[in-house]
C-alpha cells in the first residue's frame, strides 16, 4: 500500500478515513485502536507541541491506556502535552500508520476541537513548547512532523 505521506522518521500515513466508525478495520482484523490524536484549533491556527524526544513539532497524540476510551485518551493527551483543556471534542475519523523498522501497523482516532482561549503552556517530560501554525510552517526553526501537517490539511 502506498503512503499518503512519510515522516522523516520513516513513519508512514497509509490511510485517513474521515467519519469512519471508530473500530477496527475489516481489512485488518485484530488490529486494535492504539492511539488518539487531536487537531486543536485556535483563531484559525493549529496547535503543535514540541516533542523533546523526537526533536520536532507534532500534534498532541498518544497511546490509549488500558480501560480508557479513545475520546478520553484524546482529551488527556491534549491536556498532558499542551496544558489545553477542550470543552468538547469532535470525532473526525481514523488513520492507519506504518511504523519502521518492522513495518508495524497502528490504528488511531483523530479528533478536532476549537480552543476559545489558550491556557499557559507548562513544560513536561515529553514536550517543551507549544506553537500555532496557519498552513505550511514558516519561520519555524525546528522540524514539523509531516504526518501532523498532512492530517491537519486533510481535516
């Protein structure tokens, strides 16, 4: 399967399925929902956080913890990684990633929200900054994850 976009790490976005039911895909039986990602907007810009481990700007996202819903994972990740709290999230669709070096597949949910007011950012063990982008990154010195940019464009 061809990828929609490949990140510099080799991660590939294989599918984006808008409004698809948040459940395992028929063509990949047994592949569970593993992560949730959130595209948070504020005044037309999309919120990205700087991942200190990967040294790049990316959308807030993370693994769904045991017993947690994909909705709750998206809310938690947004708050943990950016300090932002959304009054509500809108389910947008599913995405399928292929992760090197073994080519493992990961299925995730995509949510969107509108942030009325930005809360102060607090540095944590995973993220060290927050930024809003309007379209393609301009005047950003660090790398911006290609998959995050593409998902924001598709949504």
